[in-house]
C-alpha cells in the first residue's frame, strides 16, 4: 500500500511538472494564443450576424440559443490541440527524451491534458465575454452558471483524451489535424449547437438527440438561459463522459507506449 501511495504521489508530481512545462511553452507563443481565440470568435460573428436571421428558435433569441452551442463547440475544438501537440512532440523527439527520464510514463499524458484544460478555461472565459458583447444574456443564478462552466470543462478534458488517442495513433501532425476534424465536425454540426434538432431529417435528428455534444449543449443552455430542465441532459452528459474516459484513457496510454 505504501509503494502504491508513493507511486501515485510520484505520478501526480511528475504530471504537475509536465503541465507546467506545457503551459510555459504555450505562453511563449503569444501568436498561437491569439489565433486560438480567433476561430471561435469568427464562428460567433458568422452565426450571430449572417446565419442567425434565417434560423427560427421560437421565443428564445438566437444569440441566447447560439452561445451555449458555441461554448461547447469551442471546448471540443480546444481538445484537438492535445493530439496535435503530442504528435509534434513525437516528431521532434521530445517524447523519446522524456521516456529516458526516471518519471512516470502516464505523467506525459496527464500533464498535457491538464495544461490544455487550463488553456480551455481561458478560452471559454474569452468566449463568454464575446457572447456578452454580441448580446448573450444568461438569466439563471450564478451557481447554475458555475455548474455549466464546470460541465463544459469536464467535456473538454474528456475529449482531450480522445484527441490524444487519435494523435498518438496516427503519429503525424498533419494527419492528426485532418483526422481530428473528421470526427469532430459531425459531432458538433449534427447536434443542437446551432439549430434546433426538430428541423433535421429523421435519421440525423435521431443521431443528434443522443449525440453527447447535443446533450451537453442542452444542459448548458438550460443552466444559463432557462427553459427545459437541464437535469436529464446533464446526467446523460456525465454518463457519456464517464464511459468515454473509461475507454479512451487506456487506449491513449497504450498508444503512447507503442508510439
């Protein structure tokens, strides 16, 4: 039991070192930070002022309907950075050097996903500020807004592990970027993020209604602007996250050992 405790403590300490390393690396690339904010802001402006007038969301203003979807989409897109970054480290030989050190192997993945989670906190804060500037008006109590924010961050963290597995499986930065968008785009656009699912054809609507992105968006929407109870989609989202984490953490660790 003592050795297990020490092993866990050592893994957590090594993970912290890896997370700090990644954050320092990111902060030394200010242009990267700026451009990571540009894409989600463009999506906000595009849907808010170009497509928004053509989409019927009933009694809810489109900007209030849109922003929870954009926030979840930003979290998912932010998770793609994990897989891309790991493939860049593989290509540069950084992973080989880390393997030669007396450190826990899992610390590389834990540190990377934790660092990307911290960056997602900043990105989501910026997106909320942008949403407020274009007319987004949350109406629910502060504690519900806090739960919504935590749910989105948990969502992004789990998807970082999926991205890590994809990146470590393809092992090439260019391929990792293309592969990432292939599985992310159907999840985000065939969902309730931008339009009500009632407007979709039957098979697409059936997929969208069980899509974890839709469930997370519906939960965040209920927690921020009210409407249907967010309890059911929130619990369903958590069930998805637990299942995905149980599947993709071992897969990512195995891919890292083979990479």
